[in-house]
C-alpha cells in the first residue's frame, strides 16, 4: 500500500512540475523571445543537483510561480554539460537562473542556487520590470 501511495505522489509531483512550458534549446527560445517580446528565464541545471530538484519539486509546482513564468517569460531548461547557450552564460555550478533579453544581454544579475517560492517570485517580477 505504501508503494502505491508513493508512486501516486511521485506522479503528481512530476505532472505538476511539468506545468512550466520549458523550451529545450536556447536558439529556439531566442526566436520565441523576439516573436513574443518576452524575456527569457534560462534555468541551467544538471542531473543529481539537489537544489535543482528542490526547485522542480517545491517551487515550480506552485501555481503562482508557474503561471507567472508562463505568462511573462520564455522559460528555457538546459543541462550545463550540453546546451547551445552563449559562452558567457555557461556555468559549472547549478542551479543558475539567467534573466535574458533576446539580444543575449542579461536583464539583471543571475540567480544562483535554490530559492523559496516567494523569494523566487520577487526576483521574477524584478526581471520583468527591468526588461
């Protein structure tokens, strides 16, 4: 019985974290950013990153967060080991969130590490204001 409950909870968490409409390549995101006139939220992550998993399982499942991201950003989800982001945005630690214009310039300072939902939302809003 515990196994069934665990599987159901895991399925719900995965489904909820997929509410963000992540773009998988930087190149595609730039095209959408230009077309939709929205900034990009570039989520640099890697496998086995505890803080990345924290963001996926605790922050990105919050409707207030994923709704704001989908409405105001072009969300880009890339692995630090294999991606097409510009060299100046490459990182060695994760997670890193870059707030980017369609000309590859940063809107504000990049955010490093996992954050709470309310703090992350505040940073997201500041990025849109600066854009």
